[in-house]
C-alpha cells in the first residue's frame, strides 16, 4: 500500500496542474459518493427519481461538471424550473456547479446570462422551463435536467432540449427530480433502450443529514406527501383526486349488477384553451363518472 501511495503521488506530481486538479476531484467524489450516485459511463438517458435530501442536485452537478471538465470546447446545458432555480440551486447552490467544480478549472460565471465558462473552452449554459423557445437554437453534448417534475411547459421544454442534444459522438442527458405524477415523468420512466432509472429515498442519505431533520419527517410517514416527497414514490394520479382509486372495489365480472334506485352521470368537460394550466402548460382533463345507488343489507351504496 505504501508503494502504491508513493507511485500515485509521483504520478500526480508529473501531471499538468489542471489535470492533477481534475483527477483529485474525481477521486474524492468516487470515495465520498454512494455507488448509485455515480451513473454508468455509457448511456443515452439516465434518470434519478428520489425523495428530498437524497443528493440529486449533487449527482447532477458532479456529473455535468465532470463532463464539462473532461471534454474540451463543447457545449453543455442545465435546465431547471425557474431562473432562480438555475442560478441559486444548480449554479450557486451548496451542491451546485460552482461549488462542485474546482475553482482552478473555471474561467468565469455570468449570472445574468446563466453562463459558466471553463478554462478548457467548454461552456455550460442555464435554461428555464419558463422559456422553452430559448432551447430552439442551441445544441449541446451533455444536458442536466433538474426537478423536471416541477417544470412549466414540461413536454415542450424537454422536446426542445432533446432536439438540440446532437453534439459529439455520444450525447447524453441526465435528469433528477422528486417525483410527481405529471405526464412527462410518467413517459420518462417507461423502459427503453439506453434509458436507466434510479429510485431512492431520503433515508438513503441519512449519514449526511441531521437527526433532527428525520425527527420532523416522522409526522409524514404513512401519508401521501410522505410517500412522494420522502420515499420517492411516483403516485397514481387518481390517488390525488377527490374520489381516490384505493377507495373503490371492483364489482365481480360474473356477478349480476344490482337494481339501482337511481343513477347519476357527472361530466366535467375541458376542451378549450381557457382550461390550460398557465403554470405547468398542461391541459385540464375531461372527466366523466357514472354512479349507481342501490340498497344492500339495509345500507345505501
């Protein structure tokens, strides 16, 4: 072990300064990270869907920062819900790019333009889901999409980003999010060649979070918000409805239907632009339900 240490030290001293900084950074992260926090080397799309405090922002910043440092004169992007999310979390946050990438590898950061320039010529530009059209022109080799379940104009933003993911021999996208049952997330978890999905819980990162934080989480155990925000579970959208799917019991297919005392049909039609959610960009749903009321053992059903 002593010989290996001396050899490594000798190799490090022979490296150019920037290379030594990069190698030291990657070795430190490899020792610190949990195995699942380091994506596989070869993929097209890698997704992390996990609870709050899992370390998702750190994963995205470490991955994109390393790609930017290892590839000269290329273009990368980070996309988040709002300008503040991109600047204050993805770039300047505690686990953001500016605090992850060693200072010796960074040339400058312009917070107005959301542009980080590396000394090797690579640029990382920030975009928000508020303005998906800004992704129409630029092209990128690596993209990190953060908290995409909270994106406004989610599908348009994703589509514009993917159409610009065309630089290099093997362009890649990595996304990180706390799950919500929005249409984009439901599409991205469908199995597909080149796609990997990692799921996890807040408790996976317990060693790096204060005990008092977990004490406060006890109030959410067993609740819908706890399942989603803590345990990273992608809930069935119907569980957030007024009438929850878990409340319903299927009538046996071979059993004759009872005689109904009365029947109600409820229609909630939504087919105009006025029903479009201005924040998320999602269209409202059209709902139809039919209810039959009958008596069973002197109880109304």
